[in-house]
């Protein structure tokens, strides 16, 4: 039987450690964020955020929420909801975020309906949805969105059964931060989202720019030079030339509309 309270407790404990300076989990978290910032998919996600202005937006599972900060700087009113107390505190203080009144960090389990009396023009998730029960979250997000509202997510994905079985046994790389309950999105998860929302668009990324290769490039001090070009190559190949490569990509940007 699914126990959301136990899952939430495990996730909270893991992320409180990740956001505590001096812990090994925090070092892995910092490494992951560094790789994100020099990746092609990072810019592609933020390009999509650029369309949002003057909106009411919910950011779910944003951690130390740079996305919320960015959206607020563009004139949006943002609630940043995360399960970690440390994350909410850091978001409040992040780069002077406390001086931007349009951002309101809260501690909440995004697998529960915590905003019954609110509605949003957009809900965003950057690498958080795969830590949650997607069926539950999809229903909650749908109810929170206004008609025509947008759900935008950047998430790890694996559409190859063979690769999924390998990933369950072999870690991506020594620096990866992983929690007990997270998993890559698969075809069944995409079907849940596609069934729940009026429309869905998916763009696939990170075939040769996947995390294991990023780790090797980082060890060779080539990540800042090669990771973005590899990401652009993946983007072009999988989304414009050879659609069958999508089965082997490791991340996707998913946009759903109510």
C-alpha cells in the first residue's frame, strides 16, 4: 500500500542533509547544480520560463529555488513549495530574495493538496516531479491550474526498458545525489500526464551529455567546454533528425496545458 507520509519523511530527511553545508550529501548536491548550470537543457528550460510574466506561479520541489527567483525577477508572483525546511530558509535568503515580495517560500509536501483556495496560471517543476507519485501530483496540479494554464517540468527520463534495468543496478556516477524514492520517468508516466491534460509537448535531451559523461568531462576539466555543444547535438539529433534516439535520452522538458 502506498504510504505518502513515509515517503515524504524519507525525502525530507534526505534533502535536509543535502541542504546542510559540510555534509557529503551537500557536496553531491553542489556538484549536480554545477553540472546543471553548464548544460544545454538548463538554458532551454529558462527560455521557456521567459514567456511567463505577470503570472501567479507555483514552483514545486524547487529546493533552493533559483527558478522562483528568476520568475519573480520577471514580474511574476511565485509560491515556492518544498518539503525541506532548510530549502525554504535558503530560498528566502537566496541572493537577496527576501527583498522580492513576489516570492513566498513555504514548506509543503507537494503530493498533497495544500493550496485549495488558490489557483495558478502556471506550475513549474525542475527535477522534482520524479521524486513524487506522478498520478497524485498530476491531479493536484490540474486542479490548481486555471483553464489554459501551463505545467512545465524538466525531469530525468528513460524510455528504454534495458537502460531502466541497468540504471536500477548501476549508479550514474559517484557524485550523483539520489534518494530512495526517486525514479526516472517512463512511458507510463508520460501517459498519465497526457491523459490528464488537454495537450502535452515533450522535447528530449542529454544522450551524449548524460550525467555519466558529464562526470567524466568534469574529471578531465572539460565540462564547461564540451557539455553545452554535446547537449545541442543531442537536442538536434533527437528532436529534429532521428526520433528513435529519444528512447536513449536521459532528460526531457515536458509542457502540458489544461
